């Protein structure tokens, strides 16, 4: 194999990798989920990868015990 054919093969692979890496898919909106009404738009995610957030309104200070399960 010559140096030129090796370099052109490497360049073709690099271009294909760059084209595939730049492809983005818009995340699917949540639907038919029981907790959908509790989801709110996620304003802190500028990438758009986490479109919704869930904030539980639990008062963690009222708990004094922890239960750990082993799988």
C-alpha cells in the first residue's frame, strides 16, 4: 500500500466519522407516562437533551431512617 492511498483512506474514515458525529436527534417528548403531569420544562438544560425535569416536594428532614436493599 502506498503512502498516498493510506492517507486518502484515513481521510475518508475521518470525514465519515465527523459527519456521523455531528448528527443530532431531537429527543422524543414524553407521552403516555403516568407522571407526565408532574413534569415541567427544564430551563437549566441548554443542550435540549433533558427537555423536562421532575422535582419531588419531599421534606427529607422529616425522615430519620434509611432502608437499603441488595439486589
